[in-house]
């Protein structure tokens, strides 16, 4: 079963409470999403470390319920 965008957002915000999260369904199939996550907690972390925090927030759902997630992370603008 595919994940819904609101579930992805909920999981990310549960782990990164100050995150500003925008989710887009890239293919209209509920399997391929793009996520932009902005958080002050990313300060001083490499892009790889930022992405790792997001993947950890998703609790192992990547590759299963969530097939593809294109990540853009950074500090709040």
C-alpha cells in the first residue's frame, strides 16, 4: 500500500517538529514524491546528514510503502 503525502508530512514533523514540509506527488500514483524540508535543526549539518534525519523520521518505510522520495533540505528562508 502506498503512503499518502499527509502521512509523510506527519512522520517528518513528528521527528523534526520545527520543520516546514512541502510534499508533491510527482507521478500522481502515491509512490513517487518530492519533499522540501526546511528546519533550523539542519544548521551545521551536511546535506547527507540532513537527508539521513529525514529518512530516519520515515522509520524504514523507504523502498517499501514509500517507493521514491526526492529530497530537498535546508535552513528556513
